[in-house]
C-alpha cells in the first residue's frame, strides 16, 4: 500500500513560495554579469574614468572587478589573464601599448569575452579583429583646438615667432595625435613658430623636472605645451621653479581640480587647457560592454566623447566646473 502525503492549501502556498524563491535566486545568480575594468592610473583623468565605469555598472546592477595596471604592460597582462580565467562577461580597458597589449586582447576575444577599449586601444588591424568598440576623444582635435587658442594668443600679443617646449606622452598613439593636432593649429595661425624642445613628460614629479631643465637650458622658450594633465601641471611648476613667471605661458590637455585652480590663481601662466569628459567616457564604455554581452548590434565601433575648453580668461566657467565636482574627480 502506497503512503501518500497530502498538503493542506496553506502548506501548498508556503511550499510554492519557497520553491519560487529558490528558482529566482538561482536565476539571479545565473544571470549576474561581471565586467573587468583595467585602468592606467588611479587618479586624475583615470579617476574620472573609474567613477564613470562604476556609475554605469551600478546603474545596470553589474558586478565590477577593477585593477590598476599603472601603465605597466606586465601588470596589465597579469590582471587581464586573471579576469579571463574568472570568465568575466566583458573587459573594459585602455591598453598600455598598441602592440604589447595585443596578446591579452586576443586571448580575451578568443575566450568569448568582449573587449571594449576606452581612451586608447591596440593597433587598428588587431582592434578590428578582437575589439568590439572604442570610446574615446577625438585626440587630434583635442590638441588642435587648444593649438588654435595658443596661436590666437600670440597673434594678439604681436608675437610672430613663439618658441615652444613640449612635454609629450608619445608612448601612446593618442598623445602622438594630440601633439600633431596642436602643432598643426599653431603653425596655421602663427607660421613663424619655433619648436625648441620635445621630451617625454607625463609622470608627476618627473614632468616638473623635465620642464624646469628645459626652461633653464633655453631661456628663449616663452611657451609650453603638454599633452596630459600631469604634464600640464609639470609645465606650470617648471615655470615657477625656474623663475620664468611672466616670461613663459602654458597650454595643456585635460582638466583636473589642480589645473582648474591654476587657471584661476595663475591666469598669466596657464592660459588654456582642453578637457576631456572621463566620467562620460566610462559610462559609455559600460553601455557598449552591455550591448556586446547581450549580443546586441553596436551601431558604430567608434564613439567620440566631446571635449571642453577651459580658459583663464573665463574663470566663472572654471569655478562652475569645480563646484560641480565636490569630490575632486574630473
């Protein structure tokens, strides 16, 4: 004789509710998305990128795994390999190198993990094979627009042969484009421009040392251009350290709290800097990653985030930018 257990209606409801809860928990676990994010730095521009990515991931209930490669290809490879082994749903990164970063990007792609580049990417040929999308600034225009401001500045002062020192970050293709844009705009506006020195200068401290040496070694230099926020800060501090205030001015790329304060407090030294929007870049990168994960069509490989010019002659705009960022993150 078979024993049968009969459940009362109330017990049936409890049982059904418990079973549904288990199924929902299992489904939520199965559907959880994890995105790996690699940064080249932890502050300044990359601090803004990080905040934007975190905001985008939070809005979409995505678990985020972030690592700072500190511009080191070996660390980048180690972190990326860990993310791939963890089977993340996608990887968002600004590759350290257009060539040295290719193996990890290829490894992720071949593992079925979509790769989204922001700011920088690997070379075009490999990007077409292994990268789903690039979210960046028009790097040439970033330099070109501030170059127009620089040219007009010297034209307005009747100086037809400004002599420039440059602090570059040419290890990155994006920086090469910024410098090319800046030089083209200045040459179009002030054909007699002289390019006196062009050296690497994008690390805190080192960029100040390089700028100081450049300015003391060639006292005819009356202008500096830097392709990054750290380089722009270094150029300003180099002018101050060499006692060249009032004799040399700075034009830069990127915006930060420190640069905004220089625009307000040292308006005769820092004339202009063309800022990117890193938080928007971070959010857009997450949006592209989610599309790739879901298998949705990405309408265009390249997404360009607009830039914004900041001038010492417009302190109200600079102050408004600072007030909108009480946490100090650009």
